[in-house]
């Protein structure tokens, strides 16, 4: 009985203080007859063309892996004084692409959102939580939870498009490139 009591004391704090995990987007793609060197070259070219501000963003450039940091603009909708307003901000992220002959694995992680207006609506990190991790003053939790879900949906749509575009570009034959 004593063992059960102490086990409960050890496990309860871990359960009580569990947090939702940071969101990671992952895609493993097979590319027929592709050499890892060709996939690496195409991925680097794709990154530079997709994310125009690429100064000092390639953190690691090895034969079998490319790690980059980048940003893109995202948005959420919020109702202010009866009208629907679109607020924009910057999403920061890290992207890792691991190459092997005939396939690659892409992961986008470390996502955070920073509001353009410095209104205090910064989400760092973007997590799997259904409710917003922050609540600005004078705003209902329901309203902020709606903003949180809208933002996560918009980020998801954008990242899905990036991954599809990456797949398209890495799957092209060299004569189509």
C-alpha cells in the first residue's frame, strides 16, 4: 500500500503539469531514381526561391542534410467592435531535410508567431493545445481560443502548401528543373 501511495505521489505531478507538445510537420517522400546529391541541390534551390529573405538562414549544409531557419507571414481573424479584422504576423521556423538516394525526410519545427502590431499576441511555441496558451487583458478566453485555432489553421494550410511545393520541385527531372 505504501508503494502505491508513493507511486501516486511521483506520477501525479507529471500528469498535472503535462503541457501540450510543440507542433512538428513531417513528410517522408520517395523520389524514384533520385540521387541524394540531386535532392540536396534542388532543396537548397527551392528554399532560396521560396523564402526570399535567406540571408544567414542556412544553419547546416551537409551532404545528407540541410537545416535552415526561415520566416513567413501568416494571419488570423479577430472581431473588433463588430467587424472582422485580419491581423498579420511573422511565423518563425526551422526546417530540416535529410537526404538519401531515392527519398528525403522534411521536418518543420520550432514554430512561433509574432504579431506585426506588437499587441502582445505572440505565440511561442505553436503547440497542439486546443485552447490558447495566452490571454491578453480585456479579452475573453473564448475569443482568444478562436484566434488561436484560426492562426493554427492558417499556418497548417501554408505549411501544407510549402511541403507540396517542395515535393513537386524535388520530384522534377533535371530536364524539367
